[in-house]
């Protein structure tokens, strides 16, 4: 039996190519930096400050898919949590990042239109609000407040309006920025004219 030289071909089965991974890493770093932008929204409630750190993750979620968006959001939150030494806040923000990014990115992947994006943001605002309430009543109570009695009086006047405002602001910023950068970061095969 004679030996014949055979050509072995490998196929890249990775969902994300090198350019996407580099873009995602950059967006995660930008998200971590944006977490340091602390803007108080509700007077007298100093522990609730707005930061636009979920915006780069949502942009990645729209450009590369829900998995990429959630990964970027969680990595950015973890980086900020490690820098600040605040693992409880990081855990709560991971819950809210997933609740905010995943629904919108899933809906936008299915309905790749302006209306699909708006519907995704609407659902994400509601799910992030629910995630914030759950995070405060579980992780917050277990590690920060010590008792639900501490946070319950603040839910309606502070936690709910703050997180709703945060979700809406992030959504508006994402819409504006994504429109400008979408064709720069989206893979060519997925680009849509007029996005």
C-alpha cells in the first residue's frame, strides 16, 4: 500500500473571529472605564448613581449577538468590581447586565429593524427593573442591608425610578452610538445598508 500525501483542511468553528474578540475586549475595557462615571439621579440617595457602562455591551450584543453582549457586559462589571474591591455590587450588576442586555439583543437578532431595536429596549427596561428589584432583595439583603426592612421603603421612591431611568438612558445612548458605529464593528456579512 503506497502512502499518498493528503491535505488536511481545518475549518474555523469559532463563533467569534479575531476582529470580533479584539472589539469585544476593547468594549469591555470601555465599559469598565465608563463605570467610573458616577452621576447621581435621585437627590438624597447617594448610593444610586448612573453610569453608562452597559452601553458598549449592548452595542456588542446588537453587532455580534446576545452571547457577545452578555460576555462584554459581565467582563466590564467584573473588571470594575475587582478594581473597586466591591464583589457584592459587581454581583448585583452582573444580574442587571444580563437582564438588560440579553432580551434586547435576542429580540434585535430576530427582528433586525429599528422597530425590533425599540421593542428589545422596551422589554430590556422592564427586565432590568425586575432584575434590580430581585438583586436588591436577595444579594443586597444578604450582604449589604442585613434585612429587607432597610431596602423595602426605598424600592418605590428610589430603586424603581432610578433603574428605570438608567435603563432608558442606556437605551437612548445605545441607539445614538450604535447607529454611528454599527458598520465599523459589525462583520461585513451581517452589515445592513442604512443601519
